[in-house]
C-alpha cells in the first residue's frame, strides 16, 4: 500500500506532466512572453530604484526648504540694514 505522501507526490507529478504536455503550457509561455515585452516597453523602475529616488527627492525638498528660509533671513536682514542706514 502506498502511503499518503507518496500518493500526493505521484499525483502532483502526474498533474505537472499533464500540464506540461497540454496547450496550457504553451499559453503560459505566450502570456509570459507578451507580458515581458509589454513591461520592457514601459519605463518602469525597480522598487529599490523607486526608494532611492524617493529618498533623493526628500533630501532635495528638505534642502530647498532650508535654503528658502536662509534667503528669507538674508532678505529680512538686508531690509533692516537699509532702514537703519536710511535713518
């Protein structure tokens, strides 16, 4: 008598062989090829690239905000100096 695990393994093997010999395998290959071509035409990035770009953007936005504050401080001090020298 075949034990349960052997029977399941044989069943899985038979199903895999059946699918490999059927038109379903050809359809799967064709769909994978089509999807690969479609994705290669798109300008997609990997998750790592996306995370890197996101981090770079966050740093740039922080730097811009800091520089804007610095400009406002400098412009404010210029106005104060102009008013002091005009008096």
